[in-house]
């Protein structure tokens, strides 16, 4: 992974010192909250429902053990002993004291972590495939390009005060695990005639106006990445709406002007700047790529894995659910569920963070990943080490065998923490997970992604959930709308709203009726929920959700 240079360390030190002075001025009253707000947002500090919240960047979802241990230390020393991993591959501390935030940032900087551009109307933390560098289906590791974009975008003078936030995601696989099509810019590594390049997608986004991104360029040579992104951002900065913050996203510009007009503007600006600025020089990119070179994979017998899988049904269930094929056949990718039944999705205690750091150090060549699905990953594990890893995870409440299943729910913090939320998300996720654990159905149900947002901003990605749940306030009452058929992969699709919402007490039974309908109507256990939905459409599910409507119609 990328190693910070003296320049990086000096930059963070100066930036943190600047923010420390700003915090002191806020505390002594020299700055009003209105004056302080843009300064704190530039440093990842929000004012939430009950307290400040510090959002720490985990660039492209990659951590080393020292960084994970530092996140645990900060949680213990300055927060409440846990952190919350987000859908943007960040970590949030929900209870920091303002006067202690500069100390938190200094501690994080010791291991190359920061909170820069995790907030504000700027280019946010660049996200990537959480299996990057390990997956068997990968064309090339996308993280060097994500790091290149991070360096280019950090404190970029032209893009610090955009009309709204701007999100970029990069993937190196045909299977899109980075939801590139619902980002402002999605980059997918592709090969053409032996040359590596990018498919460039623009105009995706969720929130109150969800849209699937459109292809701006089907092939952009690797060397042109930064000047082309510069052209995209400059075009957006010039024509993007600033009269209405809800329309100040590139998706609205694409919708209003059309993809062809946007492409024409971008290409003209790209042609203007490309002759005089070629982006990163090849030596710089080569140095970054060297930081992401794969480890020297161990080779030895996998008999211990095979024996444990045959002898232990609990281990076998976990292996079948939480392991993914690795590029090296003797290794596996381990996804650690942060979604034990009834727990808060994405939360990890400081002790659990230390356990994951220890496992990464001992068994995963010193690498950890955080997914946008709010789980943790050991990307490179020799199969012979899997029984020992599973045993340690079980001892620490981290061995839930539910990756990709109905209890592996994405959920925003909702009204328990967020000042923008209009309904609770966490308790709904907990109740759904607990209910289907009681029914002992989730392995029979198979792959099913539920995503929950506590407001229209859609931080829980509900629009692209197989089952999406949106919490709203209706005359002071929590109401939950359901969408069905969403998909965040390379076949990205927005879910279809089913009809009137459900109360807090009704939402879990409603989800149960949807699942029962699927189980009754699927052609075989091999047919997934999404496949059944695409085959049959909305009608049978709406009939199950609103039986009184069907009765009235009869």
C-alpha cells in the first residue's frame, strides 16, 4: 500500500496545526459557528444530532495493521470505544469533544490517516473495489489510480468549493464491486488492443434524484486519466447548478444538457489542456504502482482447510458464505462480517479492531480492507490458515456467516445520530436481521441485499438494494417506503417503489411478506431474489404487500 513521504507527513502536520488554531478560535468565541462551519467541514468534522462527528478517510478502503490499531486507540482515548465504518469506506467517530479533535487528528497522522475532504463541497474520499489486488477476476489493481486521484485532488485550488460534493469510484474488475455507476464519476479499468485504459462513466448518484451514470468515454488511455478528470471537473464547475443545492450535482447537468453536450464540452477542454499537461509523469505512477505490488504468496498444503471444512459444519457454513476466490489458487479473500444479528451494521469495537489488525499482520501479509458494504476484509489469506482465523473471529463476535445474505444489511446511522435523518435506520436493520435469524431462513433465501436509508439523501444506498427501505417523516410519524429490484453492480438498476409506506411496527412484517412471496415463486433454490423479481415483475410482490388493495379490487 502507499507509503507516506516526507512531503505527505509535512502536509498533514501543517494542515492539522492550522485546524488546531481554528478550533481554539471557535472555543474562545473569535469564530462564530457559521464562520467555523466551512473550516471544520474541510477537516471532516460534522455537527450531528447529539455531538460532533469526525469522519476519517480510509482511501480506497485500504488499511495496514498499524492504522487499524490507531483507529482503535483513538476510539478508546477520545470517543466511546468503537467506530462506525461507512458506505464511503470511511470511519466515523460519533462522540468527539471539539477541543480534543486536533489531538485526534495528530494521532491519526502518525500512521498516515486524516479527515481531509471527507466532507464539504469538494472531491471526496476516492473509493474502490474492496477486493482490489486480490480478486481472481481483476484486470489490474485499481488502487494505484485511486491514489493518483487522491494526490491530484487533495487541496486542488479549483475544486475546493464546488456546487456540491463530488464522488469518484474506481474498479479493476468486470464485476463492479465499487458501485461505479452511481458515483459522479465511475472509472472501470478495461483493455483494448493490449493497452490498459478506462471506461469513464459520469452522472450517477442517489439522493432525492437517483440516476444511473452514462458512459462518457468507452476507452480513455491510462496516461490521460488526470487531464481528462480535470476536464470533467472543470466542465461541471462551469455549468453545474449553484442556484439550488439539490440540483448542484453533475447528474443534473448531464440530465439537463444531455450526455452528448457534456461529452463535447469535456473533449474540447481536454484537447485544450492535454498538449501542455500530461498528468502524472510515468515515473510517479510507476512509484505508486510499486507500493501496491502483490506480496510474495506462500505456497504450502491446503489440507488443513479441506479437513476443517469436512469436519466442522459451522466452519463450512462460514467458508461457503464469507470466502471469495483469490487470484492465487491456494489463497482466499476473507470478508469479516460487521453485521452480527442484532448489532449495528458497520460498527466495530476497539477490541475488534485490534483483533482484525492482529489477524492481518499474522495471516494477510499486513493488509486490511473496508468495503462500501460496511464490512472488513483480509484480502490475502492462505487456505491453511483459515481454521485458525475462524476460531479467533468466533471468540470475538466476528464470525457471522452472512455475507451477501439478508442480515448483511447496509444502513446509515439514521435518526440515532444524524441531524438530517427523518427516521431510524439502525433499529430497523437490527429487527430484520434478528427476525430472519429466528426463522433460520437466510441461507435458504440466498443472496439478497437490503439497504436502508433514514432520509432522502440515501447514504444507505437504498435505491440500489434488492430490497430498499427509505425512512421518512409523515406528519411526525416514521414511515418506511419500500423499493424492489435495485442493483448496484455492473448491471446497475434503480429499485421500483412498491406503493404506500409502512409504519415502524409494520416494516419488518412487510419485508417478511416479500421474502415469503419470493420463496413461494422462485423456480428453484438456485434462482435468486433479483432473478425472480426480473422474471415476474412487481405484481406478485405488491399483492403480498397490499392484500387489502387486491381485496378491494376484487
